[in-house]
């Protein structure tokens, strides 16, 4: 009986939250007209053209899908502003179009004008259509989407989002209630009936008078604030430390030559945003990438150096690149750390205390020993979240190598995320319930092909700082956050084994030729160092330090975690 009552309460709560969302969100996914094939933008963005196009059925995941192979799909739709949503007047509200796609290249046109571009990894946006809509106003939206070469394309989501420009709105309150609901389900399920009773007092039939309904929402929030909720560990809300991030694969579904442009675009974007949002902190790894910036864009490099000195930009690169860490020799691992740390010390004035390896495909058991010898104090990844069979049991742990060296290790939040209050609230609850630690770290920013934080992400973060139901947020650096973990009372578990990634099992076998080339290079460089040392000691010849270092750096670069394991496109291996 108790279980049945609890299920009824949960159903009532979720129904109320969904009804509130319907007062601010409209799903327009089924309304697109489609044309499979390439057309000139001038023709494809004209609404008159769409009458000759066809409607595409949604698949079982509510996606619009089309075949792989870089095929172009045009979608067109006229968005008409209604007088009200479920009786709730929308005139004067901001209107955004929320889109998510799986597309190699995406262009969004509004009223014939190109307003946004994206790709497989910059795959979600909230486009501002109006800061104050009027009933009957319309917007002609056209999307040009190119399917990936290796996978079917998809338009995953398309929603009209009506938001208040100055205060709360039904959608905002719905997200607040969802976050509070997550807390109660985890930490105080016995209080769900009380929560449900409070929500029952909200009359969803009184939406036609917007001012009156917003006052009712304010009253609801005030009642919830005053209630004595037993949420979080020891009744305390979690905190979320925010850190901007932009994972940038040096090669993967694109060749190395395209990576440099992605890096420039990412770094310039971050610098511009830090001028508008001075508290924004950003971290990036890979000394090899900074070295390229220094050589080709010294002005940008100097700006980055100044931001590092100011504490707004954090270099988390204790290794030359983020390498494959299953098949390397010990000498290669030592050189990854040696050249990475030497670059950080000479160019930025300090070595990196962090081995930042969020995307490498598993980690050999000897790694803690080598990291500690390289003056690295912390190890960070999120990749073991990808395990498809065995859930990795720890979020924070000491990773101990066979000879006894150990390093404090963090299984971070997933990378490539935005600022999504519901998802962040859920992560904070999971973190606190699993670790019994109050502060969680959230990494936000477009990733894989760079990108980093966006203005929309930061504006959402600012808005949610005012919510009493959301974790307290502040910007941090990775090192600051990890230092707080070392000061936490109690002991963390110890892991004495390799960190094996089940999801990518082909690191030893895929593109075996590349593994052979890598081993040949490692052996040749050993011979070069050996005989050069002998020639120096016995014959007095000058040791070719620069030539050997340059040769090693080429090999180290090609040990990147999407090159050596065999997961990249053929062009990458031709270059390597």
C-alpha cells in the first residue's frame, strides 16, 4: 500500500511539472517540411518553396532521420506565435528556438538570414527569435543539415521556448520543481506527500491572467522555501563548482590540419567571453597545441599567458598530448610527461599538477608511478563512465600502482555538456549520495572539436544563481577543486589495478600497422639516444638534443588517443 501511495504521489508531481512546461514550451518536431537534396539557400529558405516539400515521419525516438553519406536535408517551417499556450498569454515574452541535431554540418536560417552554424559536436543551440513577441507574429525557419559520412543524420529536438525577460516563468519554475523533486526522491522520500500537497494548491486553471498566475507561482515558491525540507547530506544543498572546458581531439573524424582552425576559433571565443563574464574560468590541456599557437599566433599566445597569470585560464596538461595509454612503452610515457611538464614550466612558469585525460581509452597500471615522478599530483578522467558492462565503483579514489605510488583520482562529470539545470541538479544529487561530499565539479562547454563555453550557457548560469532550489554555483579551477578534496575528512577508497575501458576494446588491434610504426619509432629513438650518448662520451661529439627532441615530439603527437588506437578516419593515418 505504501508503495502504491508513493507511486501516486510521484505521478501527481510529474504531471504538475509537465503541465507547467506546456505553458512555456511547444514541440514543433512534427511540423517540418523536408527536401532531401542540395538547393541554393536563396530558394530553400523561402517559405513559398516549402509547399512542394514533403513531411517526414518521426522515427521511434521522435527524430527526423535521413541516410548517412554526407547527404543534404533541407527542413522548413513557419513558426506562428499563438495568443496563448494552454490559456497562458505569451505576448511580450522572449521566444527562443531550441534545436539539437546529429549532423556533420548545420546551418540555421531565420527569415532568410543565416543565424547559426554547427556540426556533430556543436550540436545544440537556443536561438533568440524575439525579445518580446506579439500574437500572430511569424518566423520562417530553414535548416540545412548534412548527414555524417559514417552515420545517419537526425534532427533530435526542435522546440519553441517562451521565457520571461525579467523574472520567473512557468518553464523556469517547472525546472526548479524538478530539481527539488530529485533531491527529495534521493534524500527525503518520506517528504514527497508534503511536496505533492504543496503543488496541489497551485490552480493550473487560472492561467489566463498572466500576472495573477505568476503571483501564484511566486506564492508557491515562497511556500516551498519556508518548508523544512531534509534535502542533501545533513540537510544541506549540494554546491556546484563550474569550470569551462573544450575538449579538442587533435585528429579523429577530421585531419590534424583542421584542428588548428578549431583551436583558434575556440581560444578566441573563450577570450571574448571572459571579457564579458570576468568570473569565467577555463581549462585546457595539450602543450603540443600551445606550442603550435606560440609559433603561428604569438599575439594570441601572449594573451593566453596573461590570462594564466590572472588565474582565469588553467593549463591542465602534464603530458605533451592526451595519449593512448594502453600500448605505449614506458619510455614514451616518460617523454610525454617530460616534454609536457618542461613546456609548462618554461612557458607558463609552473609545472602542471594534473594529468587531465578525460577521453583516453583506458589507463595502464604503472601510470601513477610515472605521474608522481613527473610532479603530477592528480589524475582526472571521465571515460570509465562509458563502460558498457561493469560500472566503475568510485568517483574519487586513490589509484595505487604496483610499486606503491598512489595519486588522487577523480571520475569527473561528463564533458561536452552545457548548462542544463535539471541535468546538473541530478548530477549534484548523484555525486553527493555516492561520495558524501558536498561540492561537485561541473565541466561545461562544447567539445570534441573544440568550441568551449557559449554566451547562452553563461546567461543560463547567471539566471539560475538566483534560484533558492538550485545548488549554489561558483567558478573554480581544476586545481582549486582537487585541493579541496585533499582536505576532506575521511579516507577515499584505493584502486590497485589498471583502469580498463570496456567500451573501446580495440586499442591493441585496430590499425595494427600504426602500432607497429609506433613501436619501430620508439625503438629507433632509443637507438638514436644510445649511440648519440656514446658518441658524446667517447668521441666528444655534440649531442643532437634538438633533433632528437623534435623527432620524439612527432612520435608523441601521433600517440594521441584517437590516432594510435585506430579510431580515426583514413586520412589521419596517411598523415601520421
